[in-house]
C-alpha cells in the first residue's frame, strides 16, 4: 500500500472483503490488531505521515530485543513487522512481498540497487543485507531515495542499527531529482535493480527519467514496481507491457497486514 492510496479506496477494498466473507474478515481483524485499530478510527484512519513512523522508531529502540538487533537486519525487520501488525500498520513491503523481493535479489545478484520511496528503511534493510551476503568482497550499493526528510532520519537510524550504513545510503527529496543528481555527480552510472515504490502517479514519469533521460537502465537490468493492483498503477503497467525494450509480467504478493491480494510488476530491460 502507498501514501497515495486514498482512505475511500481502502474502505472500498475492505467492503469487498466483508461482503465476500464476514467471518474471514473478523478473523483478519483478530489476527492483525493494527488493522482493527484502523477500522475503529473510521474516517480519521490514516496510513502514514501521522507520526506512526516516529512511533515505529521509538518502538524498535525500546524493544526488549534491541541489543540483539544491533548488526542483525533480520531482527530489525521483524521488529518493524511486529509494530505494523500489532500497533499501527505501515506502508512498507511487509512480510509477504519481502519474501518475493528476497527471491528476486537472490536470483539477480545486483551490485547497484536504487529505490524510489524508502519510507522507514524496511526494503532498504532487506535488500542491503542480502546484497552484502551475496557479494561479501565486492562494493555493493543501495540508494534509498525518499521524499520526506523526517523519514530519511528514521531510516538512516534503523539502517545503522542493522549495521548496514556502509551499504545503504538514504537521500531526501523527490526521487526524480535525487537520481538526476546521483548521475550528475557520477555516483550512479547504471542501475541493476530499480524498485519503484513511491507514488503511483510518479511511477511512469520517474521511470522515464531513469530509462530515457539518464539512460542508467542497461539491457539485463530489472525494474520492479509495487502496488500495481492495490491501489493500482494501470497507466504504468500498460506502458511497460507495450514497451519494445521491456519484457513485463505481474507477480502476486500480499499487502500486509491484512493479506490483501496485490501484484508487483516485474520488467526486464531487453
Ligand atoms: C510505500 S512507501 C515506501 C516503502 C518502502 N519501499 C518499503 O517497502 O520499506 C512510499 C514512500 O514514498 C515516499 N515518496 C512520496 N513521493 C516521493 C517522491 N517523489 N520521491 C521519493 N519518495 C517519495 C513517501 O514519503 C513514502 O515514504
């Protein structure tokens, strides 16, 4: 789920589930207290940008296992998942798409990963950990481009807690501007894996910046966009599926908490 998803969209989605099977829905609410809390908040419910990201950081830092989390990315991710399912839901990859992303990173073995939309650093921690394990003696790099300075502060702290500060670098500002700057400063000349996960309306314009304007996506590179069904990125999907230099398909994944069916769009540069 993304920041761009409107409250109305969420309620429509929820109504679909209630209509389909009320018992199943109530089981979901029992399983995910954070979802129940969203329902109880009614029209005031928000998905992000309401102080929950700061509360997530505080939750992790005051967690009983915080000492074991130092230098342990899996434990940091587990604590963030715990906050999202038990306290307040977060708009990050979450524990199901996390598995799909891990499979793709393991298969692709990228050396340079860029994400548009970093939030509190969940996907950056997952990916940076895997990339470092895969190529322990090589320079691997994760660039996490996040609009909100207050989120970059949080993600930088969580990335450091996980011991990944040498691999993952967070940059504040609009992703399109940040990637232009990275190219201009010769910090990025190509990207092996581009993860697009910021605002659906920007998926296509920002892909074009990377692909056409900066030409940093070479043949063989992979571009993965999240949330192409929920809340949906139909214009982006149509574009990549009809592009002669891209081979694209959807991969099923669940929005968590709540297990809502969604897809990631996976595109190979030909
Ligand atoms: C769905 S969250 C990213 C989740 C993250 N990739 C993860 O899985 O841990 C989307 C993020 O994109 C950020 N965002 C919104 N517009 C942006 C832009 N133009 N450039 C970069 N980030 C943006 C939001 O502030 C939000 O933190």
